[in-house]
């Protein structure tokens, strides 16, 4: 009984995890890329192996680390602003219908506007500098934070608010003890989605207007026709985005464990 | 203890029509009395309770608790909710201590008081569990402990055992009676169960629907303490007599309403 499943157990665990499948599709993707690059060849289309080598080389370059620092400065500041302003804004919108009536249209505009289109506008009014990049990252990512925080507050059981009031809680305590913790799972989802958009915003503004940081690096390598390094830079940007999203997901699971006991345990 | 005079409240529906939830409600609840409020669904009994709690505003009349008019929630009253209203992210201990925290009681004192009430409702050992890990009956024990932790003079209970199964309900009724017999807070207990109203109450207030009005007040002469033997009480002649009377009244009310509300 105990001996039989033992040899199968490790295999099971491997088959149940996501990474073997992801590894498989990645290998397939790399193979197709390599084959295609060898068929077509050319200066502007490096193969997979060449890109991988260039990526490793890049990691040893001071140039890359400077670009990473410059870009992430804008990312951290901009996304920080998005969270610090977006969460309270979302809570206000979720709690007060009247405010929402006024603000809803602007939120929709932020959601649907192609953000690249407002970059020139931003640069003209704020200038070509850190401020411009920070602002764009914030504008890019704040919508996700606001919309999800609002949804989170709406999902908070109104009887919890009534309960808190019955014990004499004021508005401030209702925010701190009921709305914020109750909306936390949705807020964390907004943070995770917002990070993706923040990275996009960070790169786009550098590519389109303020030639600096990682986006600037891409433009430089393109100008010098250094295709492998160009690809390597993109790989590094993707790696950073994936890393940040994994961290956000991990924090989300860590902070909102109760939300899962809730759905499985239920009221019974 | 509680004095309600001429209480009236109406709701405005989405089509603009007004529905009288409560009309001309006069009621006195004595100190240390266990009053049960019984009525069909939609009779306004929960609205009445929440008005006393200071959670919903009303249109006409006055509510006085100990001579002071009710203008909102106060430390003299606490509520046990039908759907438990526990914080799903907080442990049993933090949930029980929640009311004390809102009232600014320091951490050490509120945890000590919370632990002693957790023991009172028989949940020792579950202090660090989350509500989602507890059964419905255990969740309501947490709700009761939280309400008692603030040492209210009036305990307002809104169909507290409506969402738990029959056996659990029996056990909770017995436990509530023994807690009440020991501490003797004034209790207003809303229920839609005749049996429960009679087994628990000193008096049963019978309400009629649309508009919500007090139709009758029936004294229950069953001996106290009742905690040990709820089952035997249920077989006594007096219990049978009172429930039969209440049932007649409820059925008559239902017949009255049938022409207007044939759909229900």
C-alpha cells in the first residue's frame, strides 16, 4: 500500500506542476525561432542561441545596469504614485455612488484611450525628463488599481459595515478595519495587473519620446544594427516584468489567504 | 429600560410608491427582560430592532433607552446579526475583540475579555481560527461572544439562529438561556419561529405585516431557569397552549392579507 505510490509520486508532482508544460512550449518556441532565423538569416534576425548569448553578455555591461536603474526609477516612482493614489480613489468610488457619477466617465476615458497617444501631450506639458516618465507610468497603471479597488469595496459585505457601525465605528475605522482589508484581494489583483501596464508604460515612453533607460538602449542598438543586443534587451525587460508579476502574485496569495478559506468553508 | 412610542417608518420603493414598514409601534421592554418579537416575514421586526440599535433612521416617534433618546449606535446596546457579520480575514479572537477595539479598549484588556467570552460560548481552542474554518453554529457563537464582550445593557438579536440547522439551533438556544440567566442583560430577540419565541421569551410580541404593527403581546409563564431543559418545556401544557394561540393569530393575519397578496 505504502510502497506502490512512492515511485510514482515524484512523477505525479512534476506532471501536476505548471513548469514542465511551460518549459515544453518554451523549447518549442526556441526551436521554431532558431530554425526560422537560420532559414531567413540576415543581419536583423538573430537566432535563439545568439540572442541568449547576447543576453548573457549584456548582463555584464555597465550600460545595461545604468539603463535598468534609470528605467526602474520611473517605474518605482510612477507605480508607487498609482498605488498610493489609486487605492483610496478606488475605495471612494466604491463607497460613494455620487462621486462615482462624476468620475466614471474619466475612468472610462483612461481605460480606453490609447496611452501612446497622450505621450506627446505629456512631454509638451511636463517636459522631457524624469517627471514625464514617472507621470506616464502612473497614468498607465493607475486605472487597473482604481477599477479593481472599486470592485473590491463593492464586494465587501454591507452587513460588515453595519456591524462595525453598531459597535460605534466611525468612517475612518470603517475604512481601516472593514473596507481596506475586505477589498485587499481585489486591490492586490489590481496591483498585479497594474505592474504589467506600468512596465509597458515605462518602455513605451522611452521608445517614443524620452530616449533614455531600457527603451533608449533598444533605440541605440537598433541604430547600430546590433540585433542580438536589441533582442537581448527585450528579453531582459520581459524577465523583469515576469519577475515583478510573480512577486505580486506571491504577495497576493500571502496577504489574502482568508479569501480562500472563505470560499471553501462557506457559511455552513 | 426601552421605551418606544409612536414609531413609524416607511420605505420608498423604486417605482416611487411608499411602503409602511412600521406604524404606531408602542412598546416597553423592562430591565433584564427577555422579549421575543415574532411575526411573518416583511412585518418590520428587523427594522424595529435596527431602529433600537440606532442603525436605521425612522420617520415618526421616539425610542428611549434608559430615558435617553436613541440617536445612533451606543455602548449600551450591541447587536447579534442574522448572517453573523464576522470579519472573514480576522481570527476568532480578533472578531470577538472587535467591538472592544472600536471602543478604544487596549490590546491586553480586550484580548483577556475576548478569551473569557470565547470560553463562555465554548470555543476555547479555536481562538486563532478564521470564520471560514468554522461551522455556522460556531460562527454565531463568535457573534454572540462579540456582542457580549462590550458588556451591553441591551442585547439586540436579529434572527440569530435562523441560518443554522435544527440541532445546532437547540443547543444555541440552551446556551443563550444559560448566559442570559447568569448575566441578565435586557434582550430583544427577533425570530420567525413560534417555538423559539415561546421557549426563550418572558413575553412574545406578535407583529402583523404591511404596515408593521404590534398585534398582540403574550406573556409566557413558563418557569425559569429554562436553560437545562428546553426539551421538556416543549412538552408542557402551557407551551402547547401559547403556541396554539400564536398559531391561531398568525393564521388569521395570513387570511386577512390573502385577498391583497394572493400571489404570495
